[in-house]
DNA sequence: TGATGCATGTAATCCGTTACATGATTCA
DNA sequence: TGAATCATGTAACGGATTACATGCATCA
C-alpha cells in the first residue's frame, strides 16, 4: 500500500488538509500501523488532485498560507475500493528492541533493565494514546475503529505484560545477587 | 539499525556465508522483527571485510561458486557493542491488514472474513515457525533467544486470539442473518 | 525570547528491494 | 523436465525520510 491510498483512506472519513492528515496519521488510529511524513503526503495529494481522485478548496487564513482542504471524489472512492480489493501485504514488524534483546550477552544487566523499561514505557504510551482515541468524541466512528483498537490493545497489552513479568524476574534476581 | 550491524549480530553467534545469514534472517529468530535481502547483505559483508570488522575465508566447492565464510573479528565485536549502546529506535509496525480493517465499510462481509482468516493463518505460521526454532537443536542458545521467543509468542498469540474471537462473532451473526 | 503549533512545499539523500546475470545439483 | 536449493554478485529503480526554505501566532 502506498501513501496515495493512505491519503484516500483518511479523506474517506472527512475532508482535510495535508497537515491534518499528517496529524491523523501521527496521533490518530492510523499511527499504530502506518507511517508517513510531509515529504510524501503533500506530493501524493497534489497527484491525487491531478488525477481527479480528490478535489481541492483553498481556505483563506490570516497570517498563514491558505489551508488547502482536500475532499475525496466518486472516482476516489472507486480507486480506494479497488486498492482495498487486492490481497494486502503481510504485516511488517521491525524492532531494534528485540535485536538488542537477542544480543543481550553484549549488554550489562543495568542496560537490559533500562531497555526493557523504555520498551514498556513506549508500549504504555501507545496504549494510552489508543484510549484517548476511544474517548475522543470527535473521532470518526466506523466498525473498523473498534476492531483496530481492540486488536492493538490486545497485542500491546500482551507485550507490556510479558515485559513486566521479565522485569520483575530480573529485579528479584538482582536483589538475590546483592544479598 | 542498519544491515551492517545486523550481519555483525548474526556473525556474533557463528561464522557464516552471506547465503546462510540470509537464511537465518528469513527462517531463524531474526525473521520475526527484521528483513533483509541479498542485495543488501552481500554489499554489507564486503564493506565489513574492507573495514576489518569481519574476516573472510573461501571454502572451495564442486560445481558451485566458492562459499565465502565470514567471521567476526575483535574490532567487529567492539563495533557491535558500540552499535548496541545507542538507544534503539522505536518499534515500527506496518499493517495493511489493519488499514483494510479500518476501511471495512468498503468491504463485503465475505471479504472481511477472508481477510481475517488470512491474517490468522499468517500469525499461526509465525507461531509454528517460532516453535520450530525452539525445537531446533542446532539453534544458538543465548539468554536473548528465550526472551525474543517468549515476547513473540505472547504478542502473536494475543493477536490470533483476538481474531478468532471476532471471527466467531461474525460467523454467528452471519448464521442469524441467514435464518 | 525561545519553543511549539500551524501551514505548505521542494530537493537531496538514503536505504533497501527487485530484477538481472550465471550455473550446478537434487528432488519430485 | 521443471522447480527448488545452493551460491554470489551488480545495477536500476523506488519510495520514503530528512533537511531545507518560509513565516506568523501563541504560550511559557
């Protein structure tokens, strides 16, 4: 899947500017399974407009560049549906944390604990951000939201629980060693 | 983290050829959180050799190109330790599956069920591959292995359970609708 | 006054994948 | 006989990130 399809997907919920789409991808539900930067979003939007898959309306603002509000067209809906019909690529998971853990024979016990705590903190940030999405009334409400949040919560919680377990093990071992 | 560090990490367990490292990354423990292709591994190995971080020994073979067996040097160990000392980047998770699920208002119930079943199958493949690693006696045994497998199993199982639940819900709903 | 947010966009650069090139062996 | 495995390597290409460029408003 490419950024164009992603933008189309974001616009299928509500019209938005490139800036707003970026925020949605960074802080909203998308953030848990997709990345995108301005450098890819703005050109994608321009291209989609040229192809007639989105329309463009300039909102004047004082002291700022015009806000370019994009909205999906019927052709855009069709294109999105078509993109959705192809079999999706497998999930990709990249983790320097797990690489570090696999190499833990290179690391001091203190370093390992710090790494585990950082990972735990990251997972909890994601988790609380997910709950914020849940609580946010301005959040779009479609059947997919519930599923994605449920899936994310299940996976994130499992990871966090596992780390907490290991952390407790390590710390009790540390105490014993210090005796 | 880059492919060079990855190769160094793989070689820290045992000496190997580029081909063997690729296999390790594809089928071994690394596979669950890292990707790499020949096009990146071979050049990385060449470069590491030039820099003196690995040594190279050519094993003659009949009817095949010489097997180039790489081994990590002391300088390589140092470089790996140094790379491991920097704070790792956050985990990155990309999922077209979740994007599809978020857009499920574009999809037919049949399509959704197929997508869920595919995801479940993928998760189970990963899970069984993890168990194969566990059973494989030739597998390297370091403390990190246990952790990585435990983490992977926890996360993968949580995802699989969630999907099974949703699948059961959908199917019972489908039956009711058919009545 | 300095960081952060709002707002858009381009160009250089990076990093990696895919495809290509070669070729013997083994298994179904 | 055709596919898969073993084995290495290069070059083209793609896709996205990072950095750069600009500039006002707001908050601490």
